[in-house]
C-alpha cells in the first residue's frame, strides 16, 4: 500500500524529452494550440487532475489540467515535470523552492537520487525532469507545495497516503506542510470517519501530532485486539501506547463517575434517609452494570437510554 522507496532523476536524451523539445512544449501556444503541432490533447474527466489520452490517437501527450503552461500566466515560464505514467506538469521552481528549499537536492538527507545541482539552477529551465511517481501522487505533492487543495480531484485515501509517504524521499518534511491551517490537513481529516486507524497510523508515522489527536476520537469504538502487526508497526510504540492509554483511561474515568453515588441531602417529608438509601442501592446496581458493559466509545446518549 505504501511506497517505501521512490526515485527522482533527470532523464536526458531520451525519446520523450526529445519529442517534447521538438514540439516546443515550453511554449504555451505550441502546447495548447492544435494548429501549432501534431500533438493532441484529450478532454479530462471533471474529477481528474490530468487528461486521459484517447487510446486510438497517435502522438498524444497528457498535460495536467491543474498545472498546465497557462495555469499561472503572471509567473515566469514554468519548468516541466514528467510523472511515471507520462503526464506533464508545468511548475514554477521559485514557488516550489519557497515552500521547500531542499526539494530534490542533496542537502536533504531524505533524498534518494537528488538532482546534481539545485532546482534553481538555469540548467533545469529547459530540461524535462522525470519523476518515478504516478500523476495522481505528483498532483497532490505539487498542490501541497503551492498551498492549494487537491480535493477537487477526489483522491482516494490510499493515493493521499502514498503521496505523503513519498514526500520525505523528495526532501519534503510532511510535518512542515501538513498543519491544521493547510488544505491537505483538512482533506485528510475529512476521511477520518472512513479510515480512522490508517489515518492515525499515517499521522503517527510522519509525526503529525495534531492530526493524530483529531483522528483519535474516531478510534474510541475501535477494537484494539484487531490491530495487526503491520498496523502496529506503522503506529510505532509511542502512538500505539497513546491509543491504548486513551481506551484505558476513558474506561477508568467513566467508572469513576458512575460508581460515585449521589450525595445525600437533609431528610425531608418527600425524601427521607430510607428513600435515599434505596436510591443509593439502585444507583449502585445500575452503575455497576453500566461500568461493566460500557466501553471507551460509549456516548452520553447511549448511557441515558
């Protein structure tokens, strides 16, 4: 499910780079005008960040609908990234480097195959940079660096998790870019009801403490014995212990509240000491049953009913 190893390198002299150069893809007019070249572009589905090429059309190239040559006309000419499934992304290195100065460079201990020179070097302005990652994941990472949300493309949780797992390999520290104020944090948190343990594990693995805390409320009814060894390894010792203590301490707190009988009050005509003693015994029986049966995910409404 998760990519443990991924690579990024410059593919020079290959057929695709030569084709891109010959078709002048760095020119917005040439890339988007059918009259300018023999390259054709298929119309993308509304939920896809990149178009799907028609299988019966020759010499077609897919370009990201979010990061195409004219996506940011007020910025300098973009650089070109190519995903492993042959989708072109036109991005601006100053924007990427402001968000992550260590992107693709050897200065980051997380990079596997860094660029020979920083991304800001002029040599990358006319070079096709090939990334060993599918377009769906590249789209999420670039959106994160631009500070925008990929939610419009409805990425699956698995795709989001794979993209975040890939970030450190490119010199991107997830905890720096996934905070409560960021769009990606909001998108991940919206999936907590559907993937609570997997999201908690993702947050634990990358040190996203705020996201782990927010997700933990969806794990109160989760059966801890069902956690597999692989999931436990993903959680790590610290966050697995936090989850265990969350369940244990909520159960203890609930028992402490329930088992304490109502405080007696001065005797009156309607409620004397005898009535209060009977109420205390009834309370003890009912609270003992609730304390035995209730779990850490018990709601106030279920106790009331």
